[in-house]
């Protein structure tokens, strides 16, 4: 309503609007079938943002994974990640050591990725 | 068909995994490479949109190994953990956990599920109910079908993604002749 009102007051603006091209976006794309020309008319709604974006991966350092391990250890077992790693390396986390808790083994699987691999090699 | 190099094998595997997860979430996965081993995980758990009921979250961990086969490279899953949680009184309470970790537990090689439930037998959480070898697509379908998790994509799209990726997973599986309970 407000734009119509303004157009009536300003006939020059109305003329200028009428002269604008009937489309807003012109896209040329060379495909194997030939030249593909796509136009989007004025007033045509924009395509919605694509929803099927594939989730990304944030590759983290050892410290980054230690944070994840800490978060999981606190959530699953109620101990810190450091505490868990210490107890796991000392062999204090057998399958029956934490009653009623599952997820210890999954934490142990993460420990491989947080360990200092060089430390495992024996010195000659 | 094996990939030409280790990078392609890694990227292919990760792509299927990421694409399937995109059906229910858009959160970034955390990943870590250590030699020829990889881990992809959601930690802290990610929220899931639901048609009704208490809010749900899931935590996913997948470890895999890039190994050479028949003159090419292939990614092989070495363990998985798919966990579903519900938020009650600001705490995340686990409902069900699907696990498989044959390398870490030599005496427990079969894929299994932990179900939280109290029965006359007592707590069932520590019991390892045997299951088939699951793919993340199976877990996601289970969430959508039985827990009313709302997919982010239209029915036709998400169904096509999960079916295609599961088919690919089975076609490349190296565990089909594996006898888990023997």
C-alpha cells in the first residue's frame, strides 16, 4: 500500500520503474547440451536456501579430541577425561569396574586417538 | 570397488556417513586422523528435532581404518557407537545404545544393543543384546520411524539418501561372511 501511494505522488519514479528490465537475474551456463540461459523474473521469489547441505567435518588436533573425550567421560562416567585416561592406562577400567555404566569401551576407543603415539615406541 | 588412493577411500567413506547424518542434523562432525585410523563423532551430543515429546539427542562415534585391498584402498569400520538420549530435568538420559567394538573387547565381538530398562531381572543396561551389524542409516531410520525424529529433508529425498547409502554400505561390506556369534 505504501509503495503504491509513493508511486502516485512521484510519477517520474513510476516511469523509471517501468523501464527496469523484466528480469532480475540472468545466468549463462555452458553445458554439454549447449548454452543454458536461466532468468528469474522480477517479483519471483528467491529459491529457498538449499536444505540438503551435507554436514561438514571439523578435523581436530589431539587437544581437540581430548576435549571431546573429557566431555564424554564426564557425561558417561562422571569423571574427567584425564582421570579416565589415567585409570584406563593403569588397567583400572575393566568391564565390571564401573557398575551400571556402559560406554567405557567406547571411551577407550577414543583414547587411541588422544594418546601420544611416539611414546608407545620402545627406545633401543 | 576399491578407491585408487587412501585419500579417496577416506573421503568416500566420510561422505556417505556425512550425507546420511544430514537427514536429521546439520551439526559439524568432529574428526581425527591418526595414521591409517580415523574417528568421526558427535560429542557433545547433538539435538534432534522431534514432532512431539521430550527433546532427544544423539551421540555417534565411528572409527574406521584405511587399508589396502586388491591394488586399491578401502575404509573399514572398526567400531561404532550410536546413542540416543532424552533430556529430562536438564540431564541427558540414555535410552538406547548400539555398539560394536570387536577389536577392543576380544570376548565380546558381536554387535549389541544396551537398553535402559528396569525389569524383574534388574537393570538391563549392562546386558549386551545381540543385534545385526548396523549401519548409521539403520539407526537414523529407527529414530525417524520409532521416535518421531523430524527429518530435515523431504520424505523422497531422505528416503533416497538412506536407501542408497545403505545399499552402498552393504555392497562394500567386508563382514558379510563374518560369523559374529561363533
